[in-house]
C-alpha cells in the first residue's frame, strides 16, 4: 500500500548545533532534506531497502491473533 510507512520517524542530529530532529519517512522520501531551527539544511539520504524496514517493523510488532 503506497505511503503506509510514511509515519515512521527517523532521528537526525544537526551537524551545526547538535539538535536532534524528528523526520518522517515521508519527508525523507519526498524532500530528502530537513531544516534545523539554527538555519542548517540537512540533506537526507535513505539507502535502507524497504524489506529491511518491514523486517524491523515485524520484529518490533510480531504478528499475533490480536493484530493480524
């Protein structure tokens, strides 16, 4: 389903001031950049294969009778 992973959040550290930014997968996918309040524009690259993301989701939330 398109966009089903868009709510996943990645944490990115600003190289200038050290602030930790919360960036959604959708922002990484569409904009490939995040702006820090200090004015730094951080270029984001997502080289994670989608299968690896699904594996992490399944590992965190294993299927059970309640969430199938």
